[in-house]
């Protein structure tokens, strides 16, 4: 059941009230890895994890990486489908690490008002206080718009219906 699976991004629960999570609005440019715990994990994560847990971890920079590492990509396809991604990771002075990621996916779809657009940006910053202690901040924002064309089989298009989703995640953690 989708409503009994807890979804975490860097340890922060992101399920909507009632347990739902819309994976259609999740982009992966800032996701480094995913861990899945199947079965009842409520003993460790609470009652909202009765069916399991999906933990997503965002990309981090390396404090030892003094020279920044950047990436950029652009893809195009049918129905004016396009994706761009950009990222910058690195560190400074052996104490600071950072990862800045952004991306956009868009398509116009096959029918009038059948488009989809999803824009995501994130910043993951860490400051090493000592060898084993770190302060980490995360900001992640996503914004998506989906056109809802209506009864296309009957030629009845609704040109005004839209579904919008905006999600923000802010986290400040002290890790030891």
C-alpha cells in the first residue's frame, strides 16, 4: 500500500498528511542513492512505515575536493519534451562541502492542455566542526504543473484545468 510506506529525504519525512507521496513530482538530479526497507519497519520508524521505508539521500560534496566539479546536460525529444540538469559540487579547506543541483523537465503532451513541467533545485551544505562532528543544512524546492485535458476520447478538452504541486524541504542537522 502506498499509504503505509514512509518516504524520507535525508532523514526528513516527506509524505503528505495521510501517508500519500506523489512520486511523479520527484526528480532525481540531486538524489545520490536510495535505500529501501521492505516489510514492517514501524518498530524503527513509527506507524507510518507499516509497509516499509524508502530513504533517499541527496548528493554531497567532499570537503577535501578543493576544485569544484560541475556538470550540465540537455536532452530533447518528441512532443517538445526537454530536460536540463546542472550541478556543482566541491569543498573548501577540509571543513566545508557543498552540492548545488538544479533541473527542469517539460513536455507539451499529445493533447491540448496535456503538458507537464517539473523544476527542482537543491543545496546541501556541510560544515565539519571536528573529525566526527558535522553541521549539515539542506534546502530542496520542487514546483510542478500538470495540465488536465479532460475527456479527450470525446473531444471535450478542458483548457483551464491544472494541477500544481510545490514542495519545500529545509533541514539543519548536527551529526556526530
